[in-house]
C-alpha cells in the first residue's frame, strides 16, 4: 500500500482537497442543494399555511335585494284596512264638505266626459273603456254619499265594497269567492288556520281599475361576471 | 456522520416535515366540511324518530355555529290525502320578480353566488315557446306592452326524470307530490340537473353565503335548512310552510294574485276549481311525459 496516501486520508480533508478537487466540489454542491431544499420547504410550509393557492378568487358580493320587494302588502289599502289601522278616514267623510239630502250635480263636457270638480282632482276616471262609466252615481249613492249602491238599488257600505264590484263583475266575483281571483294568504289547509282574502279595492283603484305597473325586482346575476367587476344593483342586459 | 452534515440533514428533514404538516393543515377544519355525525348518518328513510331527533339537533348546532342564529329545524312528513298542485295565471302575472326574491328569503338561498329557484321569462304575445323567453329584462316598469311573463320553477313532475337518474336515491318523490332532496345524502354528481327539462335544479358550486340578518330560522330537514358546497337543491313548494298548512312564500308575495296553490284531492280547493273551470294550457313541455303538477292557465 502507498503509505503517503493512507496518511493523507487519516489527516483528513485538506490533502484530499488538494489531490482530488472534484470531491470538495460535490460536497459544496450537496450543501447548496440541501440549503435550497430547506428554503423550498420553508417556503412551501409558509405558502400552505397562508393558503396562497387553492382558494377561489373572491367574489364581489351581489347587493342584497331591497326589502321592499319582499313586502307582502297589497298595492292599495281598502276602507276596512284604514279602519283597522285607525288611520285618517277624512277621504270618506263626505259630509264634511257636502250637504246632506242635497245630491251633488254632475257636469259634463260636450263629449259627455265627466268634468271632475277641483276638490276631487285626485280622482282619475278610468272605469270602463271609452269613458262609458262616467256617472258617479252608478256606484255611489246619490242621497247618502257615505254609502255605495249597486245598479239594482241595493245599498252597500264602503267596507263591503267587493259586493258592489260583484254586482257587475259576476264571474270574477265568483272566482274571488272561491279564491281563484285575487290574493289569498294564510293557510291552504283551512283546518290548520285562517286565510286572509283581499278585497277588490286592495288591488284595483275603483275609479281606474287596471292593475298598476311597477318597477321589477333585480334580475338574475351571472356567476362569471362576479370575478370581473362589481355588479350594479340592477342587471344590465 | 459529522456534526455539520447531521445539522444539514436535520434542517432539511425538519423543514420538509413542516411543509408536509402545513400542506395537511386544512384537515384541522375538516369538521366544517363533514362532521363525524354527518359522515356516519343513515339514509333519510332509514332514520328512526330517535335518530332523527339527534340529526335535527346536529343541524341546529351546525347552523348556529355557522350563522350565529339558533334555528328551529323540523322533519315534516306529508299529510294524508294531500297532493299539492300549483296553478299560475299567465293573464295576471306582471313579471315583477317579487316571487323570486321572496323564495330566496324564505328558503335561505345563497346570495353570493346567487341561487334562485324561480326564473321569470318574458315572452312575446302569441307564442308559448320558451326558446323565445328572455330573463334579463330590466325596464323601468312592468308589464311591458306586447309581452307576457312566465315564471318557471320546479314543476314537481308526477314522472320526474331527475329522480330516475339519481345514482344514490338522494332525491325522491314524496306521497304529497313534492320531489325532495336529502342534502346529506347527495353526492353532487349533477345527473339530476342534466335530466331536468325545466332547468329547475341548482348546484352549490361554492359554499353558499347568506347574511346573518337574512336567515330564516324556521327550517325543515327536506326544505330550507342551509345547504353546503357540492349538493343539489331545488324548489320544494316551501315544505316548511305547506306541510303545516300554509301557502308557499312565492304565492303570498305575488302582488297580482297570479299564483294559486292547494290540494288537488280536495274538490273545494282553489286549484281544483281552476283546473275545472279555467283554460288550462296543460303543462309546460307536456310532450315529454313528465306530467308536471304545475299548471299554467289563462283567464279573462
């Protein structure tokens, strides 16, 4: 055996380094790789803990719908509703202005259109097409303004106005009685609880009955538009 | 091994293990995704009343933990002699979409991303072809001249294609005609969504989000209890309301009275009267043979 080389090994690194430079080079490489691995692992650990990926892009919250659209109230309020809520009934207090036993005089223009007096300017006459239903006393009682009357002369209270409507709109009234026309709320199973049936005037203005138009609630939002831009309150087309 | 290489190796090992542990750290929140009780829970139809009580309690706890509100969760069974039918009056509907949002509120539907059971189609007069329907309308006011509006939701078919395709029986038809989903049994394969010809089923692609103040605490197991990511849901005729005798939320909010609901087996109910006397345009896509319990009709 070669004595000096054995000595070299025993003395350790420096000699070997001088003799075989590639060996130190590989050790140096190993150190680098291991250090690199440590950095990589620490980085990975931090990334995992912070959950840098695997988390979906945050969605822009869609604005909550206006609670007005969740309201189950009717379009209008009937006389009975106002009485129940103990609200201002001055609109129904005819004799605050009119004189008793003195029927008001109706005035018409040359086309037989009813001229609405200034005191009642809030009334829009639109009951029946082509202005046919142009006589207040088709429905109101001439001699007692605080009552209504059917065309066959039956007197009806404001609170029972639906009966008056039914005296002309028979089939619709029949549907309404069954619950097929108009709004119902409460219990479909009548043995479990009561129902609330709305009066005609809860939805129809007796002087202009067509159901009023209204703004629609916001439409559906697309999922993919969320990640891009904040969504406006009302959807675009 | 000398000291230096020992230190080097242990540094690598330690950081590697740390990284491994960190990558598994989401498992700490595993309870948010599946609790052990839910994981071992039995199929809905096999639960005894005692087990059901436990399940309802678990759901109440989960909802309370997630939303901070203690709900009242019930398991409501169908009533005898009742088969629900919905009738919608296309002459009356004005397309205001209030039903859509009342449903979202009642049934604890996700607000972001948005899940809605009802889709209102704006259709030109003279056609019942849903292909001509437009659902993104946003005019100043409705109804618009020349159009009618057709809300579409689950038709609660007598012959439901969605039930046939479910590989795990997580959805089925109850005796009162409501097709329900057991959200704890659903595996999220979405076959039912593909099978439904009415686009009535909705999938939770993400965890649904509902603001605390908009939670409806009156819940039912097969109804409006909050869903989780990865399950299907659909209209269930407001089971939590209808099975205690009340009208569904979409009906009560409709300002035009276009929506009618009731028991078709009761000859005195509104829906019986309507199907007897009105011009019922039978059912949507009746040629498919699904036989919906949802009827559209016109009147004068």
